[in-house]
């Protein structure tokens, strides 16, 4: 077995449709009522959720978005190249984006954590020799089943022409 396989087994991770291998590790028992949340969230939600996930070359973060804010935290393994395509109302210009290096090399430009505003399409690939990146993500209010909306790389490249090359490289 590889280190990657050992981690997947030890943490009880399962293959996900969006983020490599995942396992929910926390779901707040506190539920926020629908009337206290923006209507776009579509109903009540837990106050917060947390996942552990592992990304690998054959199990990337595929192009998708959630309606809620989330924070990625890098724990171990390779750095992660994280493509962010920002929506209107996120505090970034519509049609803009960036690639963030998430990892342990903070003195060489990597960040240990990264906020992904709700509605931001994102995708990610590992960069390194370990063959995996182990991460955590927290969301607030919490993410619920059915939140993930898959992205169309071609449509997003047209909407974000300055990011078309990065979309093709990281989400193509």
C-alpha cells in the first residue's frame, strides 16, 4: 500500500464526486432557521460543517461551486493548485479569478489556508511528488447534500476569458 492508500484507509475516506476522497467529520447540531438565512440558500442549514479530504492526480477537485463560504486548510502532502473563479457579489470583479498555491511552503508563496467565497467555481490539482494532498474544509453555514453545482469549463472560459488557460489546465 502507498502512503495515500494508508491515509484513505486510516481516515475512512470515500471517493467523492467533487473532491477526491472525503469524509464529513463534523455537522453542527445547531440548525439555523430558513428565515434567518438568505433566500438563495433555500432553507434551514446546520451552523457549520467540516470535511477531511484527500486529493490525488487521479482524484482531483473537479470544477464545482457551493452556495456557502468555505475555508480550505492544507494538512499534509503535496501543494495544491487551486483555481478560483469569482461570481458577482463576492467582493471580486465579476469574471475574474486566480490560482492560489495551497500548501506548506509559506516562505515560497504557498498559503496554509484559503477562503472560497460562496458561489465561487473552483477546481484543484496536486503539484509535487507525494502523490496526494490531505486537506480539511469548513463551511458556514454548513453545506448540505445537493449544494454542489458542477461547472462547465467551456462556458466558464467564455465568461472569464482572462482565466481560460488556467481553466483548461486545472479543470479541463
